[in-house]
C-alpha cells in the first residue's frame, strides 16, 4: 500500500505541474434561448411578439459575451422547427439532445400579454409580463430567475386594430425582454464568477504532507489564479479497477484544478460511479483523466458522452 501511496503523491505533483497552463479566460457557456408556451394564456411561438422577444433576449445575452445559439438552427435535424405549445420538459430534452455545439445553459421565458380598459374611461392599456429562468442543461440545476411585470405602459391609440395592437405590444415586450435578459445575464455572471484556485478543492485528508500544495493549485495559481466557468456536474465511472486503484483515482480527481466536490453514487467489485462537480471544462477534465491513467501506470481508455465519463481499465497479462 505504501509504494502505491508514494506513487500517487509523486504523480499528483507531476500531474499538477503538467496541467499548469498559463492563466487564460474560461470559455463562456453555450446558451440557447427557448420560449415555453404550453399555457394557453401565453403568447405562442411564431407570433411576432414572441419573435421580437426572443431576438432581444438573444441579442442582449450575446452582447454580454455569451455564446448564444439559435434553437431552430441547432435542433432542426431531429425535431420539428414549428412546434408550438411546448412544455418545459420538451424544451430541456431538446437542449440536451443537441451535441454540436454542446449546450450548457437554457434560458426559458414566457410572454403574457393583454389589454385592459379603464373602469372610468375608454382608455385601454396593454399589459405585458415576461418571466425568465436559467437552467443547467446537464444537471437541471436552477441558475436564477427574473420577471418584469406591473409597469405602467402607454395607452393604446383610439381605434387600435389587431395590427396596431401587435405592434404596440411587441414594442413594449421587446423593451421589457431587454431588462429580463440583462438580469439573467447578471445572475449567470455571478454563477461563473472566477474563484481563487486556493478556494477550489482541498487535499484528501490521508494524503502525505508533501502533496497538499499541488492538490489545491499548481504553482502558477499560488498567486491567486482564479477558477472561473460554469459549475458543471459529470458522472465518472471506473470499470475494472482494483480497490487500491479506485482509491488512488479518487485522490487524483480530488486534486484536479478547479475541483468542487464529488460523492460516490454506486460501487461494486467491478465498477465505481461518482457524481463529480468541477469548474473545469470537459476538454481539461478529459486530459486530466488520461494523464491520471498514465501516472497510475494503469492501461485504460477514457470515453466521454453527454455528461458521463467512463474510464475502463484494459486488462493485461
């Protein structure tokens, strides 16, 4: 057991050194903006008011630096582009099904629009309410919500027909949606705000004293290099490893840069599965897992799909 422990300690130091890359900005999450119109009282998809709102939401979040993708463009290969009255379950399933590009966040909104006549005169005022929320596509975690409603909107002109009503309500909804988008972007900014590397991850309690520093952060991060990015959860499954190798792999994974948290989900004699939370992107995590196998001298393969990593040990003579 002691030689393996020593090898793990040396591997941790070497691994952290190998992945100590120059400080660089974390990639922004990929976002898709989708409208939920299952409620018969909400404005349906395809309506011009709906189109103006989704365009404003997408534009505002794009200007805030996020990668915003058009739902129709990325999903038309496997779902009907003109479906209306869709529930949030369908929207989430569509977002999860998109693999190119992989989507990280779905911004779901609804539009409620009406016009009410004053009880004391013939003045008619439009009323618009737009709630929106952010969901982590992979985990379903709520990342924030915001709603704009109750504003005193200008009255409609006399003789305002359907065309006039759609244009007036569309203009007001577009203005309100910009406020919703700005609030949601601010909430997402807070979620992905960089954290000091020293605050992310902690060395396992039973690691030798000499390996504590690299498990918290590589030397380049000692001065406070930040771990930014969207907190993401993955399922990591180890197949075919011995109990000692599983323990060593768990120590490696807890030492990776920008590690947040992990917990065992299930374990058997041949397989161990973890719920693994990190602020690293999938590319960095894939590279770290491959390096981990190399430093453990354990021949194996790393496979990744969706939000699941499967690490299989290749048995040798």
